[in-house]
């Protein structure tokens, strides 16, 4: 375990198993629909790639980069687009891929945005869900694991851009918070 972590929540193997199960559900629900799978940078990089590899249907992939946290530890509530889709959303069945839903600000914003562009459907898959953090009303259609009200890092999820490379998910030890 990385020395800045307090605890490992999900091992590489547990994540792989859950991603496989989620991919089966998605493959079943999107059979013949050629969905546009939209990974939300940067947190969802690992989940998006691993999910795609386990799909048994045709799908297209695209990415959007939005941010609400910057370098702080709590959501500002304001979502900014840093990179937009390359694809046209109109008429597509879009599956937004997220690493974690916390306040819900990011996903509420994205869902409304893509619906507003005339997508045929917009669904959300999130590897992690932190229901205790919710500030707006939004739920994912597919969730991998529920997580407690703790500082989660790893498998794409960062604190101040660090720890994304970890192949497992754990709780950050706040003794290692960067002091301003
Ligand atoms: C994190 C995380 C989700 C979002 C969840 O992204 O990856 O996208 O926050 O929080 P919310 O439900 O409160 O909106 P962040 O904005 O930190 O960007 P990143 O993915 O590049 O780290
Ligand atoms: Mn993110
Ligand atoms: Mg972040």
C-alpha cells in the first residue's frame, strides 16, 4: 500500500471483477445501439479503458474534461469545460463514465448539457458512489461500489493530481494533506 494511504478499500482484483459485471450489464442494455461512451477526464481514465475492454458490443468512445475541484479538496459547485466532446451528441445513446459521484454537481451539469444537445438517451455509469456527499439530486444508472464519507484516491482518482496511478482504491491519510 502507498504510504500516504490509510486503508485499501478495493483491490485491483476486486475492481476488475466488478468492472466485468458492470460491462455485462451495459452490453446487455446497449445491444445493437452503438452507444457513445464518454469518459470524463481525468478521474475516469482507468475505469473507462477497463470497462471498454470488457464490453461485448460495439461502442464508440470519446472524452470530455470538466473540473469542479481544482487543487482544493472540496467541490466548488461550479463546473468548467476544459475539453468538449469531439463527437456530435445529437441522436446518440450516451453513456457517461465517471469514477465517483460526490456532490453530484459534475454529473448533473453533464447530463443536462448532453440532453440539451439532443442526445437520444443519456445514462451514467460511476465506479464509485459517495451518497453522503450529495448536494444535488442525481443518481447513476450503474454503480460499482458505494464508498464512505472519506477521502478516496487511486485508480484514476487524485488528490492534488497525485495517486491517480495506483491500481487500487483507498482512503487518503489526511496527515499528508498539502498545507497552503
Ligand atoms: C472529480 C471526480 C468526479 C467529480 C465528482 O473530478 O473525478 O468527476 O470530481 O465530484 P462531484 O460529484 O462533487 O462533482 P475533478 O473535478 O476533481 O477532476 P478530475 O477528474 O480531473 O480529477
Ligand atoms: Mn472527474
Ligand atoms: Mg480531481
